[in-house]
C-alpha cells in the first residue's frame, strides 16, 4: 500500500517522554449504569505502551478494548484512574493529549460527498494545521489513494475508505496511531496491505496501538501484547515472553515401524499419543528437552525416521488465559 519511495509524514514532535512510554494508564475504571445496575466495563486497568513499538490490545468482543480507546479519544469519560498520552494527562490537558494521538475507528465515518483530498484538508483544518504545513499529497500516496484523490468518497471501495480513515488520523502528524479493529470485515488481500502499511508507519517512527480479536494479526504485527478479558488485563508482556509462557512444546516423531496399540507403558509414561501416523509427545521445555525424549523412545525399542516440533502460538496462550 505504501510505495518504497514514499516519504511518510511522521510525527512532528521534537521530543520524547522521559519515561520512555507513549501511553501510560494507571488504575483506570469505567462503570456504566445498565438499567439501574452497575456494569464494570474496565476494572483497574494498567497499561504501558513503550515508544516506538506496535502494541496489541487483544481480547474477545465486549472485553473492553473499544471502551479504553474511546476514553483516550475523549468520547468516553472514565470513572477513575489516570491516562497520559505522550506525557500529557488527558484530564489536565485534554486538547493537547488528543493532538498527541490519531485514532482510526471501527466505523467508516466518512462524508460520502467529500473527496479524499477534501476530507484530509478539512480534518487538518479541524486540528489547526496551517495550509502551508499540510501533507495531503504525501498522506494520499501513503494510503494508496493518489489516483482516487478527487473522486467522491461514495465511489471508493470499502477497503479504500478504511485506508482513508488511516490518512485522516495522520493529518496532524501525531506520534501515536491507534487502530480499533483495523481489519474487521475486510478480505485477506486487503488485510495484508493494511498490515504492510502499519509496519511502514511504525518503521517511520510512529508508535502504533491496535485492538484486535484476530490472533494471527497480533502475532504477525505486535512487539508487545496485553490481553484483556471481561474488563481486566490478564496478561501484558512482550510477544516472545507471552509465547514462552505457554510452556508446552510438541515433538512429532515418524517411526520406521508403527507401535502396537494401545501404546506400551514405556511410551505411555512420556505422555505419547499415536495420531495421524506419528508419535506426538508434548513436554515443558523448562523441565525436559527433545534429546532426552528421543533417547527414551529409542530405549523403548523404536527407531525414529523423521522429527518435527510444534511451538505454542498466540491462540494457545489466548485460550489458556481466557478459558
């Protein structure tokens, strides 16, 4: 989606927070009145987003992801707690905190009778960007809409409209871009192009926060991940640490001779299972290793002809944590 020669209009900020954090949320709560009953949408949320990373807020529908994003955007008022965006407290200086962030919502909120060029110019004006400092053409090229710049937005495809939303969020050159379910409902090809664009923005210096319930999206893009469920953060780690916490690996062994069924006790004690013509043995790398397992299989009288291993993925972690 982004040309290799495109100069992406990145954050126009000349300083970085001393804390090293682009976003810092402490003990954030949001309680709604649901027909006379309190609905605790966010429960003592703590989130730290380091500068320069792609941060994933992962959770099922209704977990509280969009509520948190909307609090940062200023469209929802939190019940308690504090949030700083690029070292600016959203309560102490709401105008500046909103200028520090660009938000791409789930909804395609674009005026059908404006062209992409007019849309970006109008949005830049709303943010107080002088005409001489606007980067409309560069943004249009960044999101792949140069050829459609002067078409009415109603003529754009759904994918083009979603890319225009990314452009709208970047008109004031914020250091942080937040994407709320950016690929919800789009086809596989467009999803990959959006992923490429997100990576390009991040490489150009933009800190990216995305909410998603697509596990493969978080695994493909994110450096750090927080998993939220029923309004609570249940894990917040680097992607590597999160995957490592899943623990179990699986060793798949092809044997020269199929074992008798049921499996002999010598294999049963390893937790082995015969599936799809292979011997599968799951183990915890912290307490065991593949070499010891292979040795025990050979001692049991079986010759191995091929070996493969399966690492845990984000889906395994997510299902384990969210039950």
